[in-house]
């Protein structure tokens, strides 16, 4: 297989930046990376991360996943409109009590997280089918398989992504096109920091006092502990993404964080849904000391693994 052109979205920071830079610096020179972002004014960190690969194995282009004409213009600018691998990464976050979220904000989130993916696939899928080759790689989340407290709308957008990809994958196989959904758990990025910073300053007047207390005094502290204990770096997630992109037979789903797998495995263990629901409820409200001890142990395991 020759050099493959990889179109990556959401490359101004975080996972998208890490994936684009890692592909561009591939020692075997297997990739030509088209790293895209909505605002080219934010290209500085990517240029720095790309180093000597900039304008050689990596080029930066403007692309707004919420605008069909922007996507088409970007793809039209590529030789033969060829995209061998699409890496969809652009996304928005949202946490907090449902009553405190506006419908307009929810629509904006879905427009990026779900419809942004749909627009991109609509643009590159027909060409991939004609060539009888291609790989669609979607950065989703474990919250696309397991709903988490106070992540109702974000999780719903990722469930939509998972259903879309699973359905499309069946048709795609007919045309020798692979589909992979990459599912990170907690990832320590500027994106996540901003989401949680906004949450701490959120106006909770639209919800009841008990819900506000649960969000501020239980959910937010727990989330910080989870990120500190088992959170991955964007670079670690990028390495996992490279594995599926270079795999001979890439999987439909790939979780990047082994330490998070027991939590998602609960869902598959009980088709009724009672087991994971009961487990998450008790971990949050009944056995918080056990949960905290478990997180401390996982943090220790992460440190030990990092030293190897």
C-alpha cells in the first residue's frame, strides 16, 4: 500500500492535533496529512507540534464541519478529491443538569458532534465507494456506549454517532471501506478543562437545590478524581488511533483506556441494564469511600505503568 492521504478534523488542539502530528511524523512515511480546523488563526500549536513535517507530510487547511460548502471546498482542493482515511474528531462538550441547558445549545452540540460527522461522510463516502477503498475513523467516546451522570446530551450525541457508524459499516463493507469508532475514556485536554471550568461557574438556578448540590458536591469532585486517576493524554489516544489506522483488519470499535473497560463491560454483562445502573448509582451515592479507594489504586497503577 502506498502513501495514504488522511484528512483529520478539529486539529487546533487536543486529540486532533496529536493525531495529525503523529501521522505526519510516521517513520515509514506512510501518510500525507491534511490537518483541518475551523479557525486558521489557531494553527500555531499545530505548526509547532508538526515541526519539520509541516508543508511536507502535513498541510493545514480550513474546514468547518458545520458548513457543507466549507467541507466541499476543502475536499475539492485535494488532488483527485482523494481521501483515503477520514479521521473525524471535531466536537463540543456539555455537562450539567438538563434543566440548565438551553435547547439552542443542545442543537449546536448535535450540529457539530453528529451532523458534522454526517456532512463529512456524505462528502467523501461516494468517492471512497467509487475507488472501492477507504477507512472512516471516528473519535467518539465511551459515553457513546455508557451514559454518565450529568452528561445526558453529550452522551446522546455520541450514542447517535455510534448508531450511525454501526449502520453505515454494513454498507461500507460492500465497497471495501472500513469503519472504526475510537472510544476514549477521560482525556486530559484544554477542551475538557474548559468544559469543567464552565461547569463550575454554571448558573444552576433553573434546577432544584438537591440536584444542584449533587452536581457541585458529588459529580464535579468525582470527575476531577477520575481524570486525575485514569485520564489519558491526547498523545496516548493518538497512539491508539494510529494502531487502528494501520491495522490490516481494523475493528469496528476500539476503546483506548484499559482501566475504563470494566465500567463499560458492566453494560454488556446484563442486557436488562439493571447491573450498570445499580453499580453506577451505588458507586456515586452509597459506596463513595470504596470508589475513592479504587481510584487511588488505579492512579497508582497508572504511575507504575508510566515508569515502565
